[in-house]
C-alpha cells in the first residue's frame, strides 16, 4: 500500500510544480536571471542523470564499462567529432570493455 501512496504523492507533487510554473507572473519570467536559469537547468539535469546512470548501480559508486564509454565520448567531443560518431565511439568502447572483462 505504501507504493501507491508514494505514486499518489509524486503525481500530486508533479501537478503542483506544473501549476506553479503556469501561474507565475509574466514579469518574473522575463527577468534575465530567470531566463538564464531556465536555459541552464536542462543541461544540469541531464548531466546529473548521466552521472547517476554511469557511476552508480543504485546503491554503490562503481567504475565499469559505461565509464570507459563515457570517457571515450568525451575525448571524441573534445576532438570535435560529429554527434553520431561520438555515440558510435561510446558504444564500441563500452562493448569492447564488456567483452574483454566478461
């Protein structure tokens, strides 16, 4: 039963956050600081999600094939490779490390 309470609380919380965003006055949304934060927030959330998914199994921090793939992707980005090549490099390196370790 506690799972359903958590689901209901999450649904209500999401609705309230959405409602607060829609009910914000237009003057607040036009401020330069708010615009800058709104532009940077998705990048920060995506970086946090990537770090959590790459370096954690839910309970412990770990370094495995995903970390090697991410490192290879970063190198490809620094070398200004096209996006599809960056993804391909990450996939190949991750698969290679998994094949060598298992």
